[in-house]
């Protein structure tokens, strides 16, 4: 649809606020603001949801591995003979033996549940998520049978620092003449990590593999093997290769299966938020319809004069279409600018608002992460822009058609 200079000039004049018909321009202004805020909110929410997913996947995979190989019967006593064959599979980066078990941690009068993971220090060193986030002590100190590494939030909760003692109580107790007694042992804190995810920083305890085997009485066995691969999103070929190497005695479980309920819930929430926030743009589009209908009624005499001067119905329709489309397009551009600026600086804005209000706006205990993440997906931004502009253009069709169908004789008769 081509617009000549006359049509652009008339559309612009009809959008400008004048004393007599200022109310119509106020409606157009609110429509523009509504579309802008709807587009900005949608971009911000989608960016935050994408950031959440990326950060959670990064931390979960950085700590737990992409694949876990279990023995169907439980403990894996003959795991050393599996490491070399699994490491030779194309796409596999590393294979690490892990001992895992639940305990009760206690120190300085405080106690709580924790998950102990026994691993070799060199395997932990290869996990950048942990190795690059040691805030006190060193992984080199994680040697021997009486040392552990804990998360920073656990250290804060129990009042611990490097060199402090923490007691671990295993539910698998020692059998005595008086019954089963829980097994208790004290360990020295050798290092403290902070990966930025509350669940791990508050409940994970790492210790040397041999120490964990002794504590959980694994008799030289392990809980499972953790496999890291090059491409975390393409696991099917690696799983098939692993199953062909180890046979039916062992089971391979990938990270999507282990965390499926969590990420499915995140995806459902993301889709619902997109649908709800789209309604904001739809409401703003209805404001364009009402504003243009009022503008057509207000400009009925002008339309009649234009028609008697030789303006075609198509020209009148294009004038009002351009007036309505301008509101939608400029509102969308305003929303995109605001949304991208907010998403790129969301953590700075959060810190500013926290300092201004004196209240914590993003609790790590509730949201799992210590900082608010945001990742802008520009393909999604283009989808939002397309949807907003499309709804805005669709909203202008009926009022524009109504203006074009206005009978100039009837309009001048009632003026």
C-alpha cells in the first residue's frame, strides 16, 4: 500500500492534538503507550525466562555432568574397567567416578540435610563451574580422608570457615548390641565454593572419592559414573554408543531425564506468561480501534469535504490506516527500545531498587539464583515485533474502511 505526500500530511494532522479534538489524540497517546509497555514487558519477561533456563542448565550441567551411568543392582565395584571404553567414545570429554549419599550436617549448634559427593580433586578441577568459583581455600587442599569442601551459604548458615570442623551423620548406622547407631564423623573444611545457585551453595558437600567410599562403606565401589560430552543438546548418539559398550547391565541417564519435571514446568510457565502478556498488546490494539472510530466520527465533515474535492475512497482509507498504523509502529518501536534497554541492565536496576527500598527483591532461597539473569533472543524479539505490528495494522482496518464508506452528502447534511 503506497502513500503519497498528501495522505501522509493528513494522517499526521489528524494525530496531532488540537484544542477542539484533543481527547482523540489523548486516546491515541494512551494506545501508543499501551502497545509500547506491552511489547517491553513481553521482551523483558521472555529474556528473564531465557536467562533462567540458560543459567540453571549451565549450573546443573557444570556440577552434575551430562550423562550418568548406573549399575542396575546399585553399587559399581568394577567401575575402573569402564572408564577407558567410555572415554574413547566420540563426543565424550571426560568420565568421572562419583560417590553420592545423603547426610545430616552439624556444626556450631546448627544442623540440616546435605548431599555428599565424593570425587577426585582432578575431576573437580576440570569442572569450571566449581574450580572457577572457589571463594576460600583451594581444591589442592582436598586431599586425605578427613577434609571436605562446602558451599558458601552452608558456611554462612553454620558459621564455618576454612579450617573449621563439620560433623556428618549418616543414616546408614553402625550395628551394635544395642541396635543401629548413626555413624558420625568430623571433617575439616578445606575449601568453600560459591556457584551462584542457592540449592548447591547451601546443601552440597564435596570430599575426596576414597574418603567418601570409606564413609559410606562402598567397599571400593561408586554410586555412578558422570560423563561430560562436547554437545549437551545432542546426547542420543552418545547414549547409544554407551549402551553398546557397557551392555544391559548398566543404565545411562541424561540430564534432560533427571531434570525433566523442572524444565517442563519452566517451559509451561514461559508459554503461559507469553499468552498473558500478549493480551496487553491486544487490549492496546482495541484502544486503537476505539480511538480511530472516534476520530472518524469527529472528522466526518472533513472526510466529506475531501471526497467532494476529488479524494477517492481508497485515499481516505489510506489516510486513516496510516494514522492508526503510525500509533502501532511507533508504540512497538518505543516498546522494543525500552524492553531491550531494561533487559540488558536488569541486574543494575534490581540493585538500584533494592538500595532505594531497602528490601530484597530477588531472594536466592526462592529463585535458586543469586543474580537476576536475562538473555535476549532476537528471534523472539522479531516475533514480538511482528505480532504487535500485525495486531496494530489489523486494528486499523475496520475504522479505515468505515471512513472510506462515509457518504459525503449525509455527513454534510448533519453538520
